[in-house]
């Protein structure tokens, strides 16, 4: 495929006028705002290709929706990783799967001393963008996040979270309370190489109170099942009163991580390994007052987990819906660009070897002390998920499968977040990955287990963002927004608007530009709207 490269100084706006031929269909008049999306945009530096899907330098994309018209803008984020790569014409900072190219002027001794001065960690924020207070941050999974201007897309400031919090990084998938409080989770390497997972809280912005980040704090610490090997954590669950953390068998080997930087050619990917015997552990913590619930020891068989769909409390149970990949083999091993650029048949073969995807519902009982071992503790009528107490005090979970198809993943899940996050809900929207290739948008009814899909030949959509209709009564009354890539077409990309109830097309706005893959993003309602609701 073509490698998309843009001159660092270029900002290319593409405009589709309301009366132009590029906008087919009708955009609802209430839909005023912008779709902000992050993804990799530069896959080659100094003639050296970047190896992994998560290595491309961060690019921010924006579709502005206003008065029935759509405009498209994009810019590279001026991260240190990007600026230095472009100015020095080599990969300067090691990325997820691509090692930094050594500076020819520096010998082994200077590299050795750099190692002791500290590790250079990438700030390539290509995974997601989210608001904290009034500000927007583009993020990856390290300790660096980047403040950006959501209007001009300018890069404003690189922020080191280590200044405010004892975490080594946080996920790209925070949770937000209705009052604007942001929660996230990250690994923490503490004293004597002790390891833990910290849940952090960033309070909502207060008038004249300064930066919310300055008031952020660790609210609860969860233990690691292995001393020197934290699990990879990509997201977590939050209900009205609890945090849910799934500790998966994909591990970061800390000793490898710390020594990898001292020799040439090692990357983040080299530090992952699988624990083949632990299975998967679920941890619970209470939210207010925050505390780890150490007596609740949930265990189940091995799976990879990247995205939580939703979690909620029902009676004395916590229901947790997840996008899982069966087994302990790390899914990211299959996302090297070489794998994905191969012919369709080759990608299919890789997908046959990779872990199999499944949407699962797990049910965690809160009352476990008084029951006898060997009995299923789940008494919710609408699920077949089970939880059985063992004599050693652990509770073994078996899931209910909500969605499963041969090599068909329901991934990059979204819900009607402002209405349903942490509450009982009916619908999830996701990207259908067919042998890793995103070829459909799927709506899943988690109550009836039925699904429907939008597909079009030669079209590859991205994560669908749900925007509720103002004053909507029904949970699925709204639109889905997805950037769709159509390689080889006259206009190779478009913003697609679907009716979220039926998944029928409302409109599409085509652009004369190749848009590289985007991973995650957010819909930002226009601020001029006096009665707007925050997402």
C-alpha cells in the first residue's frame, strides 16, 4: 500500500460545501460539532519503515459538521518523537515495535551513559483523544500526554503525568463521571521493585482553580499477581460504585523492559510475554470510599482483553461485558504492518493462528462469604454466566457469550455513554473485524443477543461514535459517525452517518484525501450551543 507522508509544515484542509456534490444525503440539523480522531499518519522515516501498526507518528483528524456541511482538517501532532524524526530523518525515539536508529556520531560509551540517565519514552500520542476539564489531550499509553487545540489542531503542550501522579503510564481509555471527574488506571513500579496498578482520579475543572491535573491523585491501589511482571492494561470497567480491573495473562517483563534499552534494536514489543498458567483474574475496588476488595478473588480461563464495553450493578452482582480474544497468545503479535500489508489471503492465515475473538458477559457476585462451595452464585434470570466458589476462597467465573462468529470480532466498542455508562443498558456499537480487516459496523443488542451490520464492498470503516439525538427517549435514538476508507476510489475516504436504530445510511461526506487508519476518538459538540450537553 501507499505510504502516506505529509510535509511537516503542511496543514491540508479539505472542504465539502453544503451544496457541493460531495455530501450525499441529509445531515440532521441538530448535529453541530466535530469528530476528533487519532491514528498513525507517518509510516516511514528517513527511508526506514516503521514496523508495527502502533508505531506510525500521531495524526489528528477533524470533521466539522455545521449547517448541513462538512469540512475535514488534519495535522501531525508535534510530539518530540515526530519533530525529531522529521528533523533528523531517522527514528530517534523507540516506538512500540520499531527500535530507534542509533545516532552514528555516538559510540557505545555514550549510549551506555544515556541508559543510566534515564530511558527515553515515546510521546507518540496516536491512540486516542479525550477531554480533561476544558482541555483536550491526545494520548498513547506512556506517561506523556499532549494537549491539543481542538479547533486549530495545534499542538500546545507535552505533559508528563509522572509530575502529578505515581504512575508509569495510564491507559488511553479513561472513564468520566457526569460531573466531569476523570478516572484512569496505570501501572506503577514502586519501592523495591514492588508492582501495583493505580486507579487515578482527576477532579473536574473549577473556576479559577488552575489545572485539574495538578489536583489529580491515586485513589486506590490494586496488587499485581506477579512481582516483576505487571499485566498489560488497556482499559478498565467502572460502575456506579465499583471499579473492575481484569488482570490478563499478557505480561510486561520488567527486567526485560529495563535492560532492553541498553542494547540496540529492542522495542516495547520485545518485553511482552504470556503467563501460560495463571488464566485471567478479576479485581474489584469500591469507589467511594475507595478501597481494594481483597476478599473477592475471581478467576477464569485465559483471554486477552483490550476493550471493556460496559459494566453495571444489578442486585448484588456486577455484570461486566468485554471484547475478549481467547487464550494467552498476545493479539498485538499479529498487528505488525508486514502482516497487515500482505495480501488478503495472508492476513486471513495470520487470523487463523491468532486468538479467537468473542464478546463475553461475566457476572461477579458481591456476596460470597455465606454461600457453600460448588454452587453457582449467580441468580440473575437473564444470563447463563456462572460464578462458583471454590474451597480455597476463589470464585471461578464462566461467561455467557453475547457475540461470536468465525474469525469475526466485535471490537472498538461504543455505547450511549452519557446515558448508560455504568448502568444497565441494551446496545453496543462496534467495528466488525473480519480476520482483522475492519469491513463492517455492528450493532449488538446485549439483551436479545441479536446483531445487525452495515457493510459496503471495498469499504473499511473505523470505530463508530454514538451521538444521541437531543431529548431522545430511547437509548439508541441517535447517529453513528465513522470514518470510512475506500482504497482506489476517486474520493478515497468519507465520513459516514448512520441512523443508530436501523444502521441505515443518513449521509456521507467524501473527501479528496487518503486517510490513514484511525483508532479512537471523540465527538465534541459545538461550544456555541448554549444548551449543549457535555459528552
